[in-house]
C-alpha cells in the first residue's frame, strides 16, 4: 500500500476546501472491472458489508427451508439494524426457531442506533440487550446454521468452527481472493480483502440473484420485500432498497466500507473511505451508482437527505458545498 488514495469527497466552506476524504472504489460487471479509482488491490476489512455472504452461508445449511423463515427474518440475517422493536421481534423469532433465547447470542449488548428506537426503549423503562445489537440477526442465523450443521453452539464464533469455516470458504470463492481474518465489533470473524475482490463477490451475488430459487435470490427478494429490516428508519441502506424496490441494494460496513449490487445488470460495487467516514461512503456510493446508470435521477433525488450538496449552518444558511470526485 504505497500509493496515496485520491480525494473522493471534499467539503468546502466559503469557496475553500475544509475537509477531504480519500478512498478507493471498484465496480464489476460480467467479470470485468467497469470502474475503479484508488488502490483497489489493497486489503480492507469488509466488516458488516460481509453480511450478505454470511447470510448465504447460513442458507446453505438449509435453515430457510427447515424453519420456513419469513422475509423479515431473512432480511434481518443480512442486517445492520437500528434496534427498533420490529428488529428485536424478528431476532427473537429467529432464535425461537432453534429453541434458543437471547442468552445464546455472543454479540454483546448495544444501545439502539436509531434515535427513535433508543428513546422508545429508555422512556418505557427498558434496557438494551443483545437483541438490540445491530448484528443480532446475523448471529441468530449463525446459531441456526451451526445447529443445522450438527456443530456446537457455545463456540459458534471461533474462526475454526465448522460454520465460520463455511462462511470464509464461500466469501473467498465469491471474491476469488485470499482472506485475512480478524475479530469484528460483534466478536464474529471479519474479513479483509481487496476492494475490487469485494466488488467481484457482489457481482456474482447479483448475477445469482437473477435466478429464481437461488439463495442469493431468496435473500435479495427478502430485502426487497422488507427493506426496513436491513437497516431501519432514516438509514441509507433501507432508503436505497426502498427507492429502487430492491433492484439496487447496498450494505454498510463499519469504518468506511460499503458494498452493493444491482440485480438487473449483475453489477457489484465496493468502496472504502480511508478515514472511516460513513457519510462520505454513502455519497460516493450514490454518485457511483448514478454514474453507472444504476440509479435514475428520481431515485437519486429520493436520497437527497443523505447526499445533499449544500452545507448549512444552524440557521439554515448555505455556508459551503460537498463535492464527490469520481474522476
């Protein structure tokens, strides 16, 4: 990693640059790289962007058929949710399919990330639990899949566990890359690979999602039907799925990583902002999707609250602008 990544997002005030976000992105379609900028061969941690592939591995164990999982439950397995009541209910239902409770989770307690959900929880005298953790759906899916594989549950997060090995093998195959494994914020294994390899993995997912009955199609259909389960109120991932009726789906990862795909074209995208800025990642993702013709002008307009080009102060005066630099 000898190169300095280009500035992808700049924030200006009074005509002068004030903040700059550097990073890299890649897009793949039909096995070919159709867009890239920055050091896309450098390994970066996907973090929660890997959840679509962790969900694929869970479905490969047969849990969707065995437990007749609902669209809401399937979407939650892919989710970084906000801890809303609907999310907690779906996580509870997932665990119940395996005769499990919150005690089986090992993701840790988290305050709901959605402001309304946190207010509702505390004003009602409640307290955060592991069910409110944004990764509880993923962990519930891992537990169900571990049981379906006949594997132990107490150590389901260990990298050597049979289900974690299945996840790693699947992601490496889809990305056509070697993985570097570390520990995520929820204590599950997390994976680093080149940004272009992540885009390649999402392109394969997108292509498979075009075929009825595939696990990729089942997951993508579930998110299209229940976009609020993927993230939640006021969240970018949910807004993109809603705006496009699930044709385009994106997935946030912590600390600047983002991935996504377009089912119609079989395109996969991945990007990383070096300083970890999530809003900068969302701006680049929106601009890239638009440049590639994967979002209409009306769909971009529906996302304006996330990517507004104006900077305003507390009196709503325009004091500057935000620019995205794709080339």
